[in-house]
DNA sequence: ATGTTTGCAAATTATTTGCAGCAAA
DNA sequence: TTTGCTGCAAATAATTTGCAAACAT
């Protein structure tokens, strides 16, 4: 599914709920679609959208992201660095992908497999809890990073 | 292990790194120990500590929590409500407990089992990634809550 | 003496809100 | 012509920082 098609689909989702796909919203979605791999903060989205739509206001980006999160079109996340990050969530996936966060190089890799179906069934059985979503992040170190044992380029933090 | 013993242990951890267990830090730790089940925000910790040590400043609580997180004595977490929450992490557990977050009643249940050892071995093998920590939260609904289908008492949010 | 820790107040950062104008149904 | 959507500026909320005083080693 290419970007135009995806936009079209989202447009239908919006209209179905009585919202409009304004130029601002469209540009925001384009940025999200083009950077599907990253986990952009509102500020980052803002700066990227601005490049193609300079009149846009930061508040609009926030409002758009909030709306999209409300409709489960994007996923709002928190990695503990004090900024909310946003991720497209295509084909109404019930589940998030997982993350590997390397303490050395700061890399944030995504794992698309869903490893938790068994656990979720167990939760339903043993805890009477019906899972609708989950979040699974691993912190650690890549072997390759452990070798060249230097502090992280981004944060400057030492390997712990 | 009772509270006095735990404090003692933490005291040794602090001294080992050249930090002191000041009265403020001790009171903060007591509050954390007594509320091990909750996930308190800095503000909540502050208000509880204040009851027994009224002179304490909010900044001190923040600094203490940050220090304790640095030393892996507490775990700093984010559940997406815009506040950082803190949890004691006894016996240097390598791993966090997991969470069940009910969308109806807002309950936040802890699951102490570690269900991810298999996955972590797989990550080491297949991705060359050595896990040091992880985070696993499930969002969903308790069966019992689904029945009385009312919005959440805390947040007022409707069941989705 | 030296360096740590504290309380307070001020600063910073991320996010939200009030409001007047504009645009679309 | 009502309602939604926007940009701007101001407000809020959480957290951090500067600083001088108190404390501990």
C-alpha cells in the first residue's frame, strides 16, 4: 500500500467520524508515513511538516497527533526521555511492535513479530483479563556495541 | 526482609557509591517501602514524605528519586499520563514486574512472574542483543469490568 | 577546608488552552 | 450560519537548575 492509498484510507476513517482531512492534517500524516520507522516527537513532526507547510502552528500538530491517537491511527508512546513519541499504526493492528533499546549506541530497533499471543491467552485464562494492547521494550546492549566499549554517541552515557 | 533491614541495605549501597543517607532520603525511602505496591509520582511521594518531614522541598524529592533511579534502587516509569512514576526494585532484580492496566476501572495490577526469559535468549541468539532489562505492560479489560460496562471511576473515560 | 546536600525561587520544557478569524458543510 | 479547524499567544504542569546556607567528613 503506497502513501496515497494510505492517506486515502485514513481520510475515510476521519470522515467516518466526522473529521476533515485538512491540508495541515494531510501534511502531518505524510510526514508520519514517510518516517514510519522512526518514533518522532511532536516537535520533530512539527519541524518536518513545517518544511512543506511553513504556516503550520505547533499547537495544530499537537492537536492533530492527539486526534490521530484518539482514533488509534497513531500510537502515542513514552520512552522515558520526557517527550511523547508517535508511531503510525497501519491496518488497525491490534498490537504494537516491540523495541530493542541499546544502551551503548542508543539505537531503537523495531521487532515486528508478535511474541505474546501465548501470554495473552494465559492472562485471559488465569487472570480473567482480556488484552487489547501491549507494550514490550527490551533494554540492553548489542554484542557489537559491547565490543567497542565506548559511551553512547547520542547521550554520552557510559555503558552500565 | 523488614523495612529497617531494607533501609540498611540501601544505606550500604549509597555509602558504597559515596552518597549519604540523609534524613530526607531516609524518609523518602520509607515512603517508597511502605507503598511498594503503588506506583507513586514524585508529587505523591513529596506529599507523603511531607507528612513526617514538613521541611522537605519538592526539588529534594525529585533529586532523591533521580539518584535512586541512577543507582537502580528505584525504577522510573511512564504510563503515558504525563507523570513519571517510581517503584522500588528490591534485591537488585534484573527485571521489572509486568503490568495489567484495565481500561475500565483503571486498576494497575502487578504480575511478578518473569515470562520473558525465553524471548530474551532468543534475542541474544537471533539479534545479538543482550537484554539487561525489559518492560511489559498489557492494556485491556477485566472480564468483571466488562460486565458492568461503565466508564472508569478515575479517568471518566468510557470503555473502548 | 572541602565537598555534599538542602530549600527556595526562578528557569526550562513539553503540552494545553483561550480566542478571534477563517473555511467548509 | 453553524460548526470545525487554525495560528498565535498565554497558561499550565512537570521537572530542573542556580544559589547561598547548612551539614558532614
